[in-house]
C-alpha cells in the first residue's frame, strides 16, 4: 500500500532583517515550525487533544525580503480587512486597497510595514510582531 504525501501549508514571512521586531517574528516562526515537525509519539497519537484543538502540524516557512507581488498584496489586504485592519496599517498613507497596491508597485522594499506573516492556505495574515496573533495563525487554534 502506498501513501500520498500531503503538501505542507505555506506560511510566508515578509521580513526585514534590520528590524528587531522582524527578527523576533522569524525566530518565533522557526521555533513553531520545529515544534510542529517533531515526530509524534505513540502516546501523542492516541491523544485526541491535538484533533480537538485543530493544530496545524508541519508547515513550510517561506522567508522573503522582497515586497509582495500585486496579487499577494491584494490577498494580504483582503485577509486583514476581514479582521478590520485598514490598508494603511500595511502601506503607510494608503487610502484603500488599490492605492496600497499602486504604492507597493511604485516603491522600493521600504514601502510596506514589516514583518507581515501570511498563511496562504487558510487566508489569514498578521502585520507587526503581535506574538499571540502569530501563534494563533501558526497553530490554527479554535479561537482564531
């Protein structure tokens, strides 16, 4: 019998190494990724709490210093809008989504606030270094 391998969810960090907040988020995501990839023991396999808590498991961490593409920016802004976050929280002085996308296209990599963490599969994003929000995104807890 063979088993199909499930593709891993991708979480992207739009990173700026010179920012301490971005470096903290990178370290947090690396620790979460390492914890998620640990092998399940027999005791854990019979424990249903992970199922109840809807934990993600392993994920692929994508770290980039490049700005989001226009399509990525539109998705990020849509994900954040669902939580009531305005485009100006990601692109300073942006009046709306279209203005934010235009500003990112026209500017260098300093045109957006960083860090930004994006869960593309589940349609969620966090701008800034709010550790509890990032952990909710990474773990997919029921409270997210």
